[in-house]
C-alpha cells in the first residue's frame, strides 16, 4: 500500500507547499498519523532547507509536526542539518518563528527524547560515532 503523501504526488514539492498557507494546511492534514515511509519522504524533501522552513510563518508548523513524530535518528539528522553552517542555529533562534520551535523542543527535552543520552553514551556504530563527533564540533563552534 502506497503512502498518502505519495498518492497525492507531493514528493519533491513538500518544501514549497509548506511555505504556502493552504499548502501547509494540506500537508498537516496528510501528516496526522504518518507512516515511517511518509516521515522519510517529508524529511528527505525538507532536510536541506529545514532552517528556512523553521523561520517561515507557515513552514514552521510542518516542522513542528515532523519533529513530534520523528525518531531519535531523524532528530539527529535535523540537528546536524541545522548546525551545518555554524551561525545557522543562532539565526534560527533570532527568528520569532524559530525561537518558538526551539523553546518547545527545550521544554520537551526534559522528557528525554534520547538524543542527549546518545551524545553522552554514543552507540558503537562507527557512522553514528562520526555523526556525534561532527555534531559536538559544530555545537562547540557555535558557542
């Protein structure tokens, strides 16, 4: 069975739809109970422009929904994308839409989403160790 997002032929257009009021509503309605495939499709389409979407008046709603359903690996990929350019996270935090999302994630962190634990005690997988080391370097550059 194909996913609802694939059925609606939204692949490759998610970023542009998310920045439009009606498009974002459409995406949010299709993203109520996403499958793992749908999460991957959306993440793939928006990951390179995630900072842009976080700062967008409509796109930030899709990013909030996406983060709410992502697993720890997805969240780590989002964080790595946000820290790809050292000042990117600062710029996101200075934006009214971006700071709302960052604050919301900070409050939920108390519930432990596992990313902090993985940075403290990384999985023995070499790829994940490389990603964790890269994340630590990038966050130290920001500080």
